[in-house]
C-alpha cells in the first residue's frame, strides 16, 4: 500500500482532502491531549475517520460556544441541522451533493467547512448526530434568562445531567463504535445484531462516564463562563450541611448553595465534595461499560482501551487526595503529566 501511494503522481492528490485531514489532526492535537495520544494507536482508515469525527464535533461545539449572542448560537444550531438534512438527502438524491457543498460554503466559516464536508455520513447513522446537536443546543440555555428574569441553569436534576451527557458524549461514543464496525466488518460479522446493540449501549454509557470526568475537571472553567453542570438538586443537598452561626454569618452560604454560589466561588469546599460525587458517578458508569471493550474487533480493542483509560486517568488524579496531587493545571484545567499519559497508554496496549 505504501509503495502504491508513493507511485501516485502529486497532481492526483485531493488537496482539500489532505488539508481537511491536517486541520482535523491539528484540532485534535490542540484540544485533547488524551485523545490525540490514543488516536495514534488506531489503525489506518479507522484512525482517519475517528479524527475527522472528532474534528466535526469540535467544530460544531465551537460554532455554538463562540457565538456572540444566543440568537447567533441558535442560528448555528439551525444550520447544523440543515447540514445533516442535506447530508442524508444526497444519498438518495445525487443532485443534493452540489447543494450540500454550496450550503456549507455559504453558511459556515472557512476553517469549519472541511470538517463538515469530510464527515463520512454515508456510513454513520443520523440519529446520534441529531442528538448531539440537541445537546449543543442545551448549552445555549445558560446564556438565556428564565421568565422571572433570573439566570438559567438547565441541569436541574441528575436526570437532566444524564440526558445532557448522553447527548454530547454518548452519541460520539456510539458513532466511534459504528466506525469500528464499518471498518472491520469481517471481525464484527460474527456478532449478532443484539450483541452489537449491547456494545453500542455500553458505548453510550462510557460516553456518559467520560463526560462526567470532563465536568468534574472543568468546574472552575465553566463557572467562568457562568455555566454549572452540577445538578441543582445536588447543590441543594449540600445546603443543609452548612452551619450558620450567630456571628460571622456567610451571607452567600446562609441563602443556600446555588449555581450562582458556585460561579462566585468554585473553590468552595462543597464544590470539591460535589466534584467527588460526579467522579463517583463517572467511575460507576465506567465499571458498567468497560467490559464491552473486550467484545470489539481485535483491531480496535487495545486502541479503544487506550482512549478510554487515557481520559479516565484524569478522573483518577482528581480523585486522589481530593484532587490535590498528581496533575498539572493548564488554562484552568487539570491535565495528566506526559509521562503518566504514556504509561497509561502502554499499560492499556500491553493487555492485547
């Protein structure tokens, strides 16, 4: 294959395809050290498609998060849904291929266009992409106010947290597994439809676990954006634990522990308690789902283990001594030291 590639004349190269891959790889490298390391362990075409999938998800998230107003963010959501419409219409209506490219060029920033154009929707299911967009849309609610004029915090209950996590991360895990099954059909063919569905379900659960780690890591960063993903009902659980004395009353604490209180002081001791609660939830989901990795095609088994373990290691260092040791902080986020990341990856690979 390498010899064949070397014999292809440069004039035959698809420059947009190459540029899109470069952009996707750089996006992955700059945004996720854990997944960038893991990506290097996946084989050939699967690695390419997983990198492109990550690039699309990152671009979609940025389109919403960097919008200047809620209205602009909702316009991005509308365009993303229109993109999905046209992407699946082109499969049965070839005339839509040109329409899709024209729409992308007219509707999205130049540096986002190739991430959309190269998404392999011809072998990805539509439903997880729709749910992913719904998850991104829920982030807009943080920028809006309630009918009473107060700040909006949409993660009111643990059920809300589960819905959000499954939409923004469970869907991505499902799409990754679909790509695995697509690229290794002979290894996957022995598994029944029911067995594959069990693996996909476990993947969605693992996505929830990784998102809970992400939330645990980013509490302070999110507070700076006036976002709190800790369920409000969890915050209320901590209210009764605060003792208000006759003298030296902390007025913020005397009013109860609310999302606004987390935003004012993300270093509050009760936030650390809730971080550990979120991490406990993450590791419970991880334990439920991790066995499914061993049911994957052998070509993807160890690389997927590297991807999961590399990210869960962030959770492990946050759990250690209440998150006081074992990690560095970059841009307000806990990161695992490079040597430890390599050790985790090697250990996951060595299990075969």
